[in-house]
C-alpha cells in the first residue's frame, strides 16, 4: 500500500509544481523588467563611480599611465 501511493503523490506534486512555476512566470513578467532596470542602474552607477577615480571595491589594479613616446 505504501509503495503504490508514493508514485501518484510524486506525480501530483510534480504537476502542481510545474503549474505553479508557469503561473508565477506569467504573472511576474512586469517585475522582471523592473528588476533588469534596477540591475542596469546599479551597474551604471558603479561604472560612473569608477570613472571619477573613486576606488571601486575589488578593483586593485593601478591606473594606467601614458608612457612618453620615444
């Protein structure tokens, strides 16, 4: 009895899990765009901070200096 109940329960759980995932993906399309814009803003802010000469965490390379031409 125990083994014969396990397979249908796993199948029902799988179907419900996929259904929930597709439902969530359908209803969160607008939130994905907002998240992408947020990430883009963070990246642009970090790039601008690096352009100003401020130290960016994890950037240990010294600034390039131009060598005089021979």
